[in-house]
C-alpha cells in the first residue's frame, strides 16, 4: 500500500490512533533567515527569480534557505510538508509580476506551480514516507481579509471559482501533490463554495483550515456550531465530497485553538478527522510592526504544546502543526508531545 493510501485509510478510520505532524510557519522561517517575502505572493516570491532555478554557478542564497527550511521542518518530525504557495493564486501572480490575464500568462503560471511542486517533492523525498500538501489560500488571502472575513455585503455573489480554479486545476493534475489544503477560510460563503466541489472535479484528498477568532466563530462572525450544522446537513443529503479528509482551524490564536476544535467536535454528527495548526500566540503590534509575547504565558505555544496536543487528540485531531510565527522547534515539541 502506498504511503498516501495508508494515510487516507488511517485518517478515514475513527478507530485508528495515528496522529500526523504538519510543518510550521514557512514565512516566519524565511523572514528569520533574511528572505524578504513582503509581496503579493508572499513565500512564493523567491521562485519567480531566475537565479533560484539556475544553479550552474551555485545555489542562490534564497534557494539555500528554502532547502534549509524544509530540512529543518522534516528534521523536527513532520510527516507532511506544504508547498510555499499560499498566496500564489493566479490573480496575485499577475499583479505581482505586472502581467495581463491571457493564455500565455496562464501557461507560465502553471509552469511555475509545476516547478514549485516538483521542488517541494524533491525536498520531501530526502526522508521516507513524507506527503506533499498543495497549499491554496482562501479568497480572503487575495483581498487581505483572512483575519476579518469581510468579503463585502454581497459575498454570496462572489465568483469564487475564478480565484480557486487555476491553482486547484494544477494541483489536482499534479503527480507531485498528494493532498490539497484550503487554508485560513474566514467566511461562510467561501466555505460553502469549497464544500460544493464534487468528487468528479476535486478527486484528490483535501483538507480545509478555518480562520477562527477567540469566540469560536469564523472571522466573519459565523459560529462554529453553524459550520458543524452546515456539514451535518450536507452529510445527511449525501453531498459531502468523500475526498474531504480533514476540517479544522489554522492561523488562529494558540490559546483559543483547543476551544475551537472542541466546538467543532461537539456539534458534528458524523466522523471527520480534525486538523489544528495555530499561530504561536505572539501578538503583532501594528504601530511598531513588531511581534511580542502575550502577558498570559498560557496563550503562548512555548512550553504549552503538551497540554494543547493532548486536548487536540482527545477531540479528534489527526493532524497537528503550526502556522504564523511557529518554528521547527515548535514542530519538534508537537512531535514529542504526540509520542508522549
């Protein structure tokens, strides 16, 4: 049985006890190592530079750091690594590079995605049994609304397909992508669109990570109970894509993540694996543009992973990792906490 098939079998079985580890904050790692990711396409920006791919005169600094990022996360015990493509939707790609929307640029876009997926696969193959997860950012990632869920007053009329389809089409067809993850979904209409994708089209295993606030709501204010009720209704109607393996929370505060996972678990009427990969708990000061630790030490991932991992697992989490400001050290703590 292939590693992917075994993973799907394990995750789909409510009696299986295997817990998997996802990698951590890729943008944080790159920034901490001197890579400027301040762009429309964030962590993908190094891949747009010719010197990243042309190694005839040696590897560029950005390539060395990118390879080190994967090496360090893999060395910390993760089983799944994500492609650095969260912000690399087609529209943001065009905007960053000053290109027009046409057949030629779509071909170039797909070529870049192919190269990134292949690069990530090469890094994953340095260890055994590692799965590559194709990262796709929510619609909100394109309009800077991941943390508000504010898609405007007519969010039900948004053409979500135009945002997702170019990147999703590529990942579905790519042999280098094992699983797809839709990240940081903050808005109920965005979620409804993703849940409407049927098995004929989205025929590859996928996860959905929800962007949640400290009140057990999506960022747009939708209670997580309503999210569970939505899924319960789709399940009763036989409209849940069987390839949806995991649902959970990401890019949320460390302290509230356990409560949000429990809220989902308590109101779901059927088994689905859960996933949690919160932020470190550090707080960003928009004035000084610096991160600082919260006053409440329990709100920080540092030294608190064991209790959180125990809570995640007791509430049905099958994959655990880190998001913003988490490092390979955090992933090591998660790995050790699971083994404990």
